[in-house]
C-alpha cells in the first residue's frame, strides 16, 4: 500500500512522517524544508508512506513543487494523506479541493489544532468530515498526539468513493471539462476532471503530459474558447482566477459550517518580531547571534572539549594501541600504518566532533525556532542589490553545516536564474568540514582571537558570494524577473528532543565519513607518504606524496605556502574537506609529547596561515558538492564553471592577502 | 497606497492587477487576494521588504511590489 503525505508548506508533514514511520527526516520551522520525495515504512501497519515537498496548489511555480505534480502524474498511489494546518484552514483547503478532484481516497489529518485554539479558532472535525466527504482525524504532529487514530483510519477505513463534484465551476467550465474529457478518454488512468481543471489553470506539467497523450491543438482550442466565453459572460480577468474564486466560494461555505472564530490575544510571535525584524536592529541582531555561535563553538565550549578529546586520543588511546601492537608482535609496517596513518588521520578528524556538534546544534535551533525565514526577510534588501533574493540566504546558512543540503535547499527559489546563482555560490559558504582547518590554525597562530578570526572567515565567504552574485547577475546571468514572497511562520519553542535529533542527524554524517572515507583515505595517504620511488619506509620528503605535492607547490609560493605538504593536503581536500586535516596529521606526524599546532609554526608564518585559511575557505567545492551541483543544474558547463571560478577567486584573494600583508610589513 | 502605511495600520486590498504575475500567484497561494484585509507589521530600512499580516499569518514582500498593491485604509 502506497500512501502519499501532502499538504501546504510548513504544516508538519515531515514531523508526522517521522512519527508514523519511526524514521528520521529533516524537519524545521520554515517553508521548503523537504525538497525531494522520501519513502518510509509504517511502524505499525504494512505499507509505504511517501513524504512530499509542501505545496499550496498542484500548479507548481518552483522546482520542489514540481516534484509533487510529477508524482501525481507519473506514479501510482493508493491513498492520499492530506495534512491541514488548522490555524490556516481556508488557505489549506484550496489544495484539499484539488486533491479530491484527483478521485483517489483521501484521508485528512487536521494538524496544529492547539495553535488554532490559541488563536481563538475552533474547528469541528466531524462537520468538516461531513462537508468534504472524507474522514478527518485531528492530530498534533509535533507531540505525536492522535497519530494512533490516524494509523487506525489508514488501515481500517475502506476507500470510500469521494463526492466527485464538491466544487461546481459554472456551466461554461463544466461543459469544457466534458469536452476535454472526450478528447483524452481512454488515454489516461487519471481523473479527467482533475486533469482538465489543472490544464485550465495553466499547469505546465499537465500541459506537457497532454502533449504526450493527446492532440494538443484540439485541447488548446477548448481552452481558448472557454477563456473568450468567460470574458464575454462574466468580464472575468483570467480563467485561473475564475477557477480560484469558484473554489473559494465552496471554502467559505465549508468554513461557515465548521469553524468558529473568537477574538484572540496578541501572539508572542509578534512581540518577538518587533525586536528581531526591527528596522535598525535586524541585521546587528543576526550578526550578534552568529558571533555567539562562534564563541560557543570555538572559545567557550567547543575548543576545551576538543582539546580534552585530543588529549585522550593522543595519550591513553595511543598508548593502549602501542601496547597491544607490541604485545602481538606486529610488524613495523603495521605499527606505523596504525599509529602514524590511522590514529593520526582519523583521530585528527574525530577530535573536532564536539565543535561540529555545537555548530549543528545552532543551525538546528535556527531552523526549528522560525528565525530562519526572518533572516531571509532581514537580508532581502542586501540580496536584492546583488541580484538575488532573501530566500537565497537560507541555502547559504544550511551550507554552513554542509554544502550538499544547502544546494538542494535552493530548489525552493522560484526563478531559475536566482536558483542557479544560489547553487553556484553556496559552496563559498564555509561548511563544517572546513572548520577543523580553522580550529587547528587559529589555535596555532591566533589563540587570542579564535572566534573573531573564524567569524571573519565566515563573513568573508558571504561577502565574496555577494560580490560574485553581483558580478554574475550583471554579466552572464542577466534577467529582470525576481520573486520574493516569503511566509513567516509563528515562532515555536524548540523541543529538546527534536533539536537533539536533528543535530545528531547532521553530525552523524561527519562521524560516519570519518569511519569510512577518511579511514580509507588515511591509509592511502599514509602509504603514499611511506613509499617512494626509492622503495618503502623512505624519508617522507622523498615519498610519492612529496613528489605529487611538489608538482603543485611552486604555484603556491606567491600565496605563502609553497610547500609540498600544503599542496598534497589541498589535493586530498577536493575529495572531502576533512581529509585536509587528516593528511596534515599524517604528514606532520608528531610524537606524543608535542602538538601539531606547535609544529605548524615552523612551516607557516601567521600571515601565510591566514592566507591558507582563506584559500581553504574558497578554493573548490568538494567531490560530493560538485556531484550535487551537476545533479541540480543538469549542466556540465555550470559544474565546471563552479569549480574553476572558485579556484581563481581563492588564488587571487590569497595572493592579495599574502602579498598585500607583506607590503604592510605583516609576516 | 501601501507606501503611506505605518506599522500597525490596517487596510483592505482593492486591486492587485499591477503587481507582477508571479507575485500575484504566490500571494494568491497564501490566500491574499482582492478583498483581503492586511496589516502592516514592520518595514525594513533602505527600501527593504515589508512584513504584512493577513488572517493571522505573516508574509514578507518587497517594497516595490507592495507599492503596486492598491489598498484602502480601514
């Protein structure tokens, strides 16, 4: 049994999905968290539950909405589970009416009844069920209340035939529907009425679908005739708005029967909004929050924890491993591989887990509270001036965690040009995998101002992205159209459990990568550093790794770090940014009592270290990100472009910083 | 006109036809159309977007689009 979850954005579909399937998908308090369809298996009954991106209507504007329409047209489903936000019932019902026209069994989950009650809205689920002709189950998806009843309704209710003509569109439209039905009769398994109405509304996906199965000229004739007739008869502006108003009439009738509104108090949300979206304090508040995040990550909590973990890894754990290796009489090769390769490489990455978790906790907090959409609003003016819109800031913030979901999140941006621009620029956002490099270098060179230097790097990434947005949007990606209409969801107090789960969900990817990708990479890199043209166990400066790094090193001299070690770690950084730190730990392998930080001072000056960090920030999207860019843009040209421009801009900026710094007497 | 509205003032939308097609569609999706009552919540500086409330939900739109919406005070 296939059941699809569908509803308006930010109505709690994914929360419900997680509750019903026991899986964990990404949730947040903003529109457009889910951009791809996801399939889960029910906990208690047989069947699959399919989570779809939120849509207001089945006639899509953006790519994530298109996912839903495509699903309806090209995939089979037994039942639709429509989630409604009880506090915004009128708007939500527009989608419901379209779903009912689809003529598949529909079950309604009435969510956020508690929010509606707080706003003074009482909804009678029984009456709603009667007017719509389908079962309605009140639920609170966040806490899981009512989910059992929903599961019962899914498994027990035999699919009832739905009331086919809930909305009467007037005799002209109805006649056109019949005419169109005749044309497509026998050519499709979908409801003719549904397809016809969507076609009249200007649904491009349905139009393309018709193009495949029917004579599109005849269909177009029906459409044109209908439009001119309506213009004559009712002086109505457009056919889509005529259809919209007919639906609205029905909804008003349903609302009168089922909902009671009383006066409500000013929600806390509005009071918070007066502060965070304040005329003058909006942007400063955002920057202060960012600064706090970096202080927590790098100064107050993260670094002490990482240091403690590092002490355990390099102390007791390494000693234990050494003792075991000696006890089992492991060969020198195995001994070196484990201690100098794996412990140094994988351990060197794992010590940053505390810092990365704190960063993810903050990002989850931003997403869960409802502040995310406000940031988009506050930033829109700046984004508009560079040819983007405020919504593009959301993928960028997500990109601070990992660029891959950031690029996926760009799907919610409606105009193709702004979406492409956002995809191209999101890799400039400093992801969590780059964080270990900063943590290591600021610890070694800028111990006094850790958080400030790192904040500078993050802000630099944003500024470079904005400047490039301006450059690209006024040269290669010129276009006038831009769209910025954003829903600002009410604030919610984040729940500890969901906060922890979404932090863990993001963070476990980092740990898993350390155990697989970085593990294998560490072995490989260590082998390259252990063997050379002269045999095995060579001096590292004569190893294959030095040879490879040495080819690129001369190019890096002008930007301050022309060593084969730096070059080699940059190459591995393309595979995954974490491997930069793994490689460095292997190359600069240090015995227990001294630290890598101390050793680095021999190879880098503070200026070169800063130049290196800037280069790491910008130089290339990692392999996974590059693959995602290709998948999302579907263009080799833009994928290559995203890699090349990043390399160029990183080199130029590092050159300016290093040479400029030297000019001013900094070293 | 929206441009003369101060935060906290309420109005009724009379005409949306001058607003760009895409924005009109999105507003319609959010249930805002001719006849809807709206309240200006806050106005961002330097010609930034404005935040309006309608039927208990808040929406951000750009100033230049907002001024094309014809509104009368209520």
